[in-house]
């Protein structure tokens, strides 16, 4: 294998740092509802999410290819571009996590690569086909997540209409553990692959790989890094997602997780990068609205939407600025 330069080593470490933050801040996506309904203790949920996140990362490469080749033209950027994007992601995601704001690492990565790419090569660097998939991902996470939550919740109410509340709660307590595991797996299959694609792109730019083909060691390295970040967990974000958007019972947590995980898995197999945070949030909203519209705390929901919207310009701007500064320093 060709020698890895110091510059490439720094960029690869930044990518792994962003992958770690991804596991740290997005752990609540898989475990917020199962902890919020008290089906699992927090440490049990975190451990399960870490293992299944890792398995999900290893399940395919379609999303990784979209990120590595389809957002910015890899031939028009360099290692400073990739490094600047990672710095933007780490700064924004870490700050948001401290405030308990569930951001989207997907949106942050796409925005960061784009902002850094614009600073490097101008508008021509943007690959419109990849951004089309990003747009489809936004539609998936918004409408399929919400409507899936509504549909599954309505089906549960109809199927168990003659059952006692106690028996329903007991059955769904265990069913929700399975749905939470499915959510963790799907998170790995989509979010985990994104940084795997970025890592491979950096290896191609650095001359280590002759073409964009993801090695097994890269898959395991990125999967393990995200799993470690998941173990660290994001407890403030978990509190927001699992308890503040709407009060959830076990059957509602099951419905939200199944709706979100199914949507994410569909997107992953189509190579569509989407926000797992966005998807589980809209699924929770859909589930809560079936009970009654007032069951959803729309003020908290508005804060979440604001965070999602702000992620694109903030990450793009930070990454653009970082790249410009790094080029000035580099001379």
C-alpha cells in the first residue's frame, strides 16, 4: 500500500472524529424512544445500538458511493477540501449536542462537503445528480417518516382495539426492543456509510487507492469508530427525542421506530442519504398526532425544524471559511 502522507493522515483522523461524533450525537435516534418508554435501561439501549450500528455499517456501500462520488466532484477537490468539511461538521454537531439539539449529520456532511468544495473550485464542483438524491432523502424523511408513523399507529389501534391496556403495554415492551434494534441497524446502514464514503474519497485523493472502491478495512474502521461514539451516547439529545416531542407509550415507540427504520432501510438500498434524526423525529410526530394533534409539543418540534434548516448554511459557511483559512496558512 502506498505511504500515507502527514496531510492525509490528519484528514483521515478528522473523518474518524466526525464519524465518532456521528455515533455520539445520533445514538438517540435508535434508543430515545425505547429509553423514553422505559422498555430498556439507558446502558442496555446504548450497548445494543452500538452493536447493531456496527452491523448496519457493514451491510452495504450504496450510500457511501453517493457521498464519496455524488455530492462534489472528487477530481476537483483536494485533502484541504475534505478536512475543512470535517472541521465544519465537528464544530456544529458538538456545539449543538451541548445544547441538546438533535442535528442531522447527513445534512451537516452534505453541506460541509459542498461549502468546502465551493471554496476550492467554485459552483462547478457540485454534482447535481447527488443533490437530487439528497432532495429525495428530505422528502423520504419528512413525509414517509410522518405518514408511516400515522399508518402503523392507526393499524395498532385497530388490531388491538379489544385488548386491555395492560396486555398491550406488556407485549409492546418487548416488541419495542426489536424495533429499536431495527432502528439502530438502519442508522448504521445509512449514516455510518456516509463517512465511510468520505474516508475512501480521501484515500483516492491522497493516492492510496487507484479508484473509488471501499476496502473491507475501511468499513470495519469506520463501523468501529461510530460504535464507540454510540457507547459514549448523547443523553441530552435522547431526552429531547424520547420525552419532549411527545409523551410515548410502548406501542407508540414501536410504531415510530418501525416507521423510521423502514424508511431509512428503503433509502439505504437505493443509495439515498437521508437524515435519521429527521426521520425518527417526523415518525414520532406522526405517532403522537394520531392520538390528538395537541399531544405533540409543536414548540419543541419547531426548534428541531429550525436546527435542521440551520445546519445546511451553518456547516457550509464554517467549512467554506475553514478551507479559505487553511489555504492562506498553506500559502
